[in-house]
């Protein structure tokens, strides 16, 4: 009988080859090969015997899954957001949670800006009209929308992605307002953002032509924007969400758009994902919905995979992940080598 000292890692979806090869040199790796996530019961079964897991934002790592995984020392989430993981339960159990901040900032801000342009200038709607054979002529009143250039953009959440969105807005000569609950950690050093003005969320809603969300989903930000907030927004204003669907009360959003108060929305995230067939938002022509692809550029997804692997390997070397979502964790000791 041979003792297996290499840690076991469960990877919940196929990732780029090169980082996977690095992981395979450090651990025994099992990759879930299907294009859809492992069902929760299967995930729990796989974690029971794993030392590490490389998970996606679609994998629920809750207190019950953590309690049923006695060897687990690290969960490396292939995302910056960790709202799919019970951070407190993981920290109590001595499990480090890795994530991928930084590398997806620009890809996500690009996408948020693209959604803003698409929703304002009715890009998806125009495409649907052409494909349906309804493009009969050029018309002076066909698919009109508000101008983005020179408009006021309100950014909720002034982290890396919110600020990257603001930098793009500068090129469109937009007036930028931002709201953040946390006190800025340092003085603004980017001269391009010197014109951005910090205001309360209420002021931002009242004054912005476009409102873009860039906050993590937490107990405090769940349904941050609902009926009351939409009523405060300007008539015709457009909401952009590339953060998490549950930051918005989507039923209230659909009502605010259907009533004509809001001009539309660009949503890369919904609650739930995928959006339910028959959801009221799908019936609104002035809503652009994409399948959570804000960070989906080739380069960004490669970098996310590389970081997710680095985070795992660090823990197997006795360190905390370089990008750790629960840095106060006291790492659970490695379990005995298994027989194999
Ligand atoms: C994240 O990383 O949290 C994004 O939503 C997915 O790229």
C-alpha cells in the first residue's frame, strides 16, 4: 500500500490548459467535464474527500457543504465575487478562500460601457429588427435613443471596476458622479478622475442619465435598488448592472421600465442565473440582457485561471492564497496523507 501525499483538488469546470497543467504538477486533479455545473449533491460528494477545490460563481459552497468536507483547506473561486461561498463558515473551519481581483477590472468595465452604449442606442433591438426582416427603410424616427456623449453617469461602488468605468466615461466627456459606502482608502491619484464627484446615492439617482452598479453582493447591497430608488431616478434614465443580479429588485425594475419611467437597462447579471423563461424583463425591448460575460475576454479568463491555480498551490505550500477573500483565516492543518 502506497501513501498518497499529493493533495486532491476538484475543479468544477474546464479551465485553460496551461494553468491546469501547473495544477496537475502539484496535485491530483479531477475536472468536472460537463458544460454545466455539478449539481449541489454531486459537488458535496466530491468535496468530502478533497483538499482543495477550484470553483465557479455557480457553485454553492455553503455551511453544510463546508461541514461535510473535513479535509478541505482551500476553495479557490474563479471570480472576484465570492457571494456563492459562506465566507464566515469557511473562515471558522480554517478554509482559505481565494479569488481573482484585479485581472478582470478592464474587461468588465469595457463590457459595462458596451452595455450602456447598447442599451442607449438600441443596438440589440436594431439587430433583432434587421434579422426579423423588418428593416424597411431609413427613417428619421426609427430606434431613437439618448446620447451617451456628454451625459451624466452615476457609478455606485468606487472600487477598481467602478473607477475603470469612470475612466472610460472621461473619453465620452461625461459628467461622473459616484457613491460609495466605504470611505475611500486613499486620496484619488488618477488625474483623469479628478472631475468625478462623490455624492450620496440619492443625489446620484436624481441627477444621473445612466446608473452603473459596481458593488459586491452582500447582505447590505441585496436589493440596493428597488421601487423607491427607481422612482428617484430621472425619467428616461438607464440602469447598467454588471455586478450581481440580486443587487437590484428586478421585478421593480421591470415595472419601472414598463411604466415608461426608466428608459431601459443593460444587464449582464440577473437573479437567478440564467434568467427564468417568461421573466418580465425578457418582454421589454429596451432591456439588453447578456449571459454574465463581463470578464469573458480570452486574456482575462486565462489570467483568472492562472490566479485561481496560484491561490490553490500557495495553500498546499503552507501559505495563504496571494489573493485571499478571508485573510484573517487560521488555516486548518493538512490532513494525514491518504492511502492509495
Ligand atoms: C466575477 O469575477 O465576480 C465576475 O462576476 C465573473 O467574471
